[in-house]
C-alpha cells in the first residue's frame, strides 16, 4: 500500500508538472503580439515536424530530470535500506537514459536540418 501511495504521488506530480508547462506554452502562443497578420499558415511541413520533435524531446528531458531528482530524493531518504537504494539507482539510471535520448533526438534533428538547408 505504501508503494501505491508513493507511485500515485509521483504520477500526480509528473502530470501536474506537464499541465503547468503546457499552460506556459499556450500563454506564449496565444499572445496577440506573436500571432501572424494573416489567417494563412506560414510554416512549412518540415518546420512543423522539427518543432514537434523538439517539443517532444523537451517533454522527455523534463520527465527525465524529474526522474533523476525523484531518484535522488529516494536515495537520500532511504536510510540504508538496500531495496530503496536499488530502486533509486534504477530511477536515476532511467532518468539519465531519458536525458541521453532527448539530447540525441535534438542533435539528430539539428544535424538533419543543417544538412538539408
């Protein structure tokens, strides 16, 4: 039961962090000073795809950082319990792998855009 409560709290924290970050994104996008003068879209399909991949990489990086921080908190509060230390180590390793994945996606997109422009 204790693990269920902790997992529920972590999941709730991640969802709330995502919703808060989305609020900032929509606030910037709905700023009347940044809207185009015409109703016609000016972006090309390639630009939209690159922006979507970069956006997803940002989300992955944010979740990965939260995982590393959560793993660090669990490790610090483990009190020498081997199971909690192992769990924290798994969270940290998964978070670092997620950061590497997000960075790799960003770099790959950047290189491909530079090659074809």
